[in-house]
């Protein structure tokens, strides 16, 4: 009998099996999500001065995005926690719904922010395409779950998580890019660099 090929998601803890991944997913990502809410204490003008131009023009979209995107980021580890998925499937599904709703609202708000950015068309296209793909990929993953096509659902959730983790890579890359190229140029670069490598890595994980 020919053995069945392993579903990449069925390999033990695909995203959580190695210490660097554990550090990224379970430690660094929640810390960055919490730090993203610093505007609740310090205000936008002090903590995100480069984003202040969005407040007068698209205040609702801006606050929806900066509040809900960290919610999705915080929920990434729980989407791939095997023990939670097997022992508490109901909780897993509810956390998945919360994750998807946070992305739907934050992604649509992020698209509006991208269109109105003052960083130029290259940055606008980078962040805008990220927002569209983020909503579309996550929506398709949810649809696959509704259809009970669980193996495919998990593959698309890897793609979704990779795009969600753009919030982590952006905050890691932007200070380095700003030091190397200046903030304005670094911001344009990070509009693509924060998510394209993530998406490519996700494809490699899914297809290997």
C-alpha cells in the first residue's frame, strides 16, 4: 500500500515546532500586538506621529484599523494550537470567528487608509494590496471551514496568518529600513517588505 502523503498541517505543530517559531508566534507577536495599543495611553500624536494625517480625513477607519489589527495578531497563535483545536473545538471555532471579523473590519479600514496615505503610490499599492489579500485569503479560509474542507482550510489559514504577521515584520523592519534609507524611503519599502516575504514563506510551507 502506498502511504498517504502527509498534509502539511498534520505534521506536528508545523508553525510551532521549533524554538524560533515559538519565539515569533507566542512571544514576539503578542508583545507587538500589545505595543500597538500604546496609542490608548500616549495618544496618536505622540505614539504614531507619521499616521496623524489620517485622523482628520478618515478617523473611523483609522481607529478601527489600529485597534482591531492587533486583535487579529494576538489571535494568530491560537489558530495553530493543536491541543486547543482537538480538546476545545468550540472555543477554537469562536476564536477563529473573532479572528476573521477583526481582519474583515481592519482590512477594509486598512484599504481606506492605504488609499489616503501621503507616502506615495508605491506605498499605497503595497499596503492596499496587502489589505485586499488579507481579507480575501482569510474569507476563503473561513469558507473552506464552512464547507468542512478542513485540510484546505488549514492551508489557507497559514496564508492568512502570514499576512496577519505583516504587523510583526513591519515593526521589526521599519526601524532598520529607516536607519538605512531614512524614514520616508524605509516606509515605502516596508509597505511591500512587511508581507511579500511572509507570503512566499507561507507558500513554501504549504507546498513542501
